[in-house]
C-alpha cells in the first residue's frame, strides 16, 4: 500500500474527520512538496478518468478516482511482463525441438517462442544441414498449447494485433508482400514468398500490405511448416514428403537439434513493450499457464497464474483479467493497483519506451487512452504515474505535459 504523510498530532485531534476523508481520497501530499505543485493537474482529469502519481519514495502526490476499476488497454502488458519474470525467470529462453521418428519423419515441437522469425529459421536449417541428409514428412507438433486458442477481444481481422497464438508460429503469423511488375513478391527480403502464402494472399484480394495467417484450418501452423521446409531444402536437406500436423510419439525417436533462443525473456519483454505486441503478450500468458499448471498451455491457466501472482505478490485483490495483452475490454485495473505494478517493475523500466526523462507504456482502444510509467527525478529515483482516461475527446497528453513541467 502507498504510505501517506502523517500530520501533527494536534492537527489530527482538531480535524480528524477531514483528514480521514483526505487520506481516503489520496489527496495528502508528502512532506517537503509544495501544496500547489500538482494542483494545476487536477482539472485535466475528468470525472470518468483515473490517475495516480507517487514520489520516488512511494508517497502519493496525486490521486483521482484511484480505486475505480478501469479498462487498462495495453498498459496491462506491464503486469503480463512481471508475471512472466516471476514464473519463468529473466534469463528464460524458449526452445524448439527437432526429432527424427522411427519412420524418418522430421518432427518439429514448438514451445511457444514468439520470436521465431525467418532469420532464425535460416540459422536452424544451416545447423541441421550438417547433421541431416534427408527426411520423409515434416510433422508439426503444437501440443504444448491447447488446440484452437481463443483470446477475448481478438477478431478475425487482417490486422497484426489480431494474429492467432500457438505453440509453433513464425513471423508473428503474418506475411508482408507487395506487387512488383504485376507479380506478388515478399516485402521482407529475409522471408521468401512461398506458394502456400501466395494462395492466401490471392484469396485476400490485396495487392500489397500484410496478411494474418488464420487459425482456421490451422493455416498459421501449416504456414510455419512450409516455411521451415523451404529453409531446410535450401540448406541441401532432401525431402519429398508432406507437411502435416501430428504428435511426437513416445518410443523410437531421436533429438537431432534443439534450438535455444538467443534472446532471453528480458529481450522478449523489451519487444513486447516497445512495440506493444499483442501476440507476444498472449504467447507469454499461455506459456505462464503451462509453466504454473503443466501443459498444455491454455489461456485460462495463464490468466489464473497471473491473477495468483497479482494477488499474492502484488496485493491486487480486485483486478479483473481476461487475457494478457489488454485488447479485451473485460480487463479491469485501478490506478492504485497499476501503481503497485509499476513499483514492482521499476528495476526493469529500461525495457520500456524511453523519451527524455520518461519511461512509459501507452494503451489505446476506442474511447480509451491510458499511459503508465516513470519520470526520472533530478534528486534520484523515479516518480511513478498511472493515467486511465475514459472521457471522450480527452487524451493523456496534456496531463503528461503538466506532470513533466511540475515534477523535477
């Protein structure tokens, strides 16, 4: 809980009722801070908004509707990041395994790596090229995650923030392309435009941009398999078999390669926060669930584990959580609870966006603008702020300018 400046005993005795009301409202200012220092900020906070600002020592400088449960949008990702560090550890690294089964099929077993991209696949293929000459089918094993994950707030739109989650995904389940001289080509030189993707692009009717590989018919998983096979054959490994979905059966199998991600969890969190990537957030949430409660990873397990961490470690007793990215309007958190999240995350604030004295995360949904983070103090340490704006036509910009002007 944030601590409040305790007034002199005589003052407390003569006006106990007023002081109690002020404490509950969170309006008492810490010792040494001029009483009017944040006075000009209050009119910028609407009746439908919430705000909390604390000093480097944790004392409350400003609170407005600080205990009201609000839609956090993407600032919820800070809590997801903290939960991931708690359950997985900051140095955790994702692994993707490649096995040969008794029928000489190459089985790829994913564990939810959100940063499995083309450059990584090319490096994996080069490694395997020195150990494997041929294989039959390429079998994709996604069993580490529940089949057909459903994330509240995620739709079937072609936007990258609506990309589906899974245990084995590549390039965030998206394909970037353009039309050059009447022909579809890749918009990313590291990623070949394979026939499987071309078919989906043509079906979309688009001539340039980016498509999302849908979970319908397991297109996102099959795309991963076809792209992996492309890189393997480019490395000289022979195959004429199919790309199909299956399971790694116990018994006769041999691990031929284990890819351990070069990026530790802290690096994944930096990608998550700096690019506000919903796909990464919910990949982490499901992996948290698999770690805390055993595979297969499910959204329900991940949400439950994050709630447990939030309640038992951070003291967030009224948090409502539907998923880990903030895309769902079912999520709710108060400014005061967000302040506790920020207090715990402060040693990792360098993983956030950084401009001038501010480290921050923003959130945006229709009619919702949020911002949370830190302002470096000239005296050392950081002020912490959580702003949740629900008033139509308002944003966090004016509030932030006022805070930066007043907090030294």
